[in-house]
C-alpha cells in the first residue's frame, strides 16, 4: 500500500428518533464529541498526531453551529492543537468530510485526520433561521431549489412510474434486513452506547420532564414489519405515494472515523479497515434530486477503472424508497448486493451524519463479506449526487 489513504477506526452513536427519541436534548457538540472520542480511542493513534477534524452537518446552526467540528473535537478531549472545520453538502455532508480528509492526507501529506458527520434535528430544525431564505431570482427561475424533499420524491415517482407497491416492499425489506443485522450483532461494532438526558412529554397532560437514559441501539428499527401493515400507512401528501413506511426517518446522531496515510498506519501499528479509493459528485435537476446517484456513480466508476460488476457491496442512502429503486434499476445494481443490512428507512437519517454512517457501515460489512470494493452513494437536496469507493485491505 504505497501512499494509500486508509480508514483505521470507526465509531458512531446510536441513531435516535428526532423530537421523541433518546437524544432529543443532547447537544450537537456532545454527539460529535462522543463519536470522535471513541473513533480516536479505537484507532490507538496518538491524538497529538491528528491535524484536523472535519465533520459534516446539514443544519450547522444552533446546537450544531459555532463550528461544531471544532466544538466536538474539544468535547472529545482532543488536544487544543487539533483543528476543526464543519462541512455542509446537505445530506452528503459526512461523506464529503471523509473525502476531504482523504484528499488532505493524499495531497497535503497530513498524517492523521478525523472525519464524519453530526446532526441534531431535535434541537435545530424547528428553529432554523428563515430570514432572507429565498433569493428572488432563484425563487422565480428555479423555484424547485426551495421544494421540500417530499415534493421531489413524489416527482420522481410520477415522472419515472415507480409504483407504491414496489416502494412499500422496499421499505419492508429495509426494516427486515436491519432487524436481522441487529440480531446478528452486525451493528454492534459500529455503535458506542451513550448515556444522556432525554426530554419526555406526559401523554395525558403534555407536561415536560427529563430523565437519564442510556441509548445503545438504533431506535427506528421495527421488528416484525410486514407489507400488510406498511401498505396501510397514510401518504404524507394527499394523493401521494410516499409514506412513513417507505421513506427515511428523521434522526439525531453522529458518526466518525480516523483516516491515515497507510505507511504511517503501518509504522504506528494501526490496523486498516479499508482504503479510500475515489470520490465524485454531480449535479441534477433540483425537482428530482433523488436520482443524483445515477450521475455521480458512472463518473466515479470511470475514474476508478471499475464497472458495476466489480462492486461487491453497494450502500445507497435510503432517503426515499422511490429514489433508491430508480437508481438501482437505472444503474443495474444487483439487489442482493444493495443495502444488505438495511438502510435509513429503518435505522434513520440524521442528515449530515448519514454519509459518514453508510461509509462506515460499508467498510465494516466489506470486511465481513470478503468482497473487494464497496460503493457508497447518496442523493443530495437542491439536486446533486455523490459517490465514493472503498477497497477492502488484504492481509
């Protein structure tokens, strides 16, 4: 491995339901710090060798503002000499952060970087600053830039004739695969439990109180999910086909990894989990942002000299079942290689943390499966796609 960039450790919080889950009162810097601290501890590298921490965040304000990457690094107990920068490319922010960290190592010869993502939808989304939100020219000439993600998902369903029945079946698949993965212990090496304070509302009176809780599992996984139940869930929009059963869940959480130059990893006795092999982004029409991967993936495969058949494992973020199905069909992804441990429909979608979460899931699963390449891809709000390739290290 000559001058390869390797991932040597991963760690994440459990993903909790936004607003009513166990992390609904946990500060963004606390979430980020938890993931960063444990990723660094697992790597066994000297924290003084870390130059910078890059954390993606889709809503970098409020509890995830004030450069939450720097705040998270300090909260994690890293030396004050370690920098921190917050990265925003909406839902792909965490994957973007990992790619930028890899580039710093490969190009700038930085020895060690930490990268990942964090999102606290519970504490931020309801209070997002809407002042001067719309730019007049864009609002007139490209109003789809301001559409909700739900609107874009419905557009993809109608434009490309994706049936609700197929979407519901995919939603059930995600839940069942995630349930099996948890039962088999496949998520255990990803998650580091966290003890925190949770806000609780009394169902009868609405009175708010708080209690200490320890969260050790993703809260969105629903064992026993079946098509009969999912098919009866009411659509989110009148006359629409997107429902809570075939779309991702709002979630809070954080994920991080440590990346190093392979030669330095060897010298330090760190064990590589995977090699970061490449990265690409692409734009698409904002009203069908969910299909962004169909533009990013071919660009990446061409650069890497790979084909769809070379990829043993695919992690395609499940923002909505409709866009996963379109991308899977358009790209020719074998279903038995796609999101084999479930995805965001089941485990949740903490926006800026999701790209890091699926990259780390792919790295761990690639190690278990013995495959050579994993490809991670995501759609991105306002019309973009992103993709990255990780190669399994060989003994």
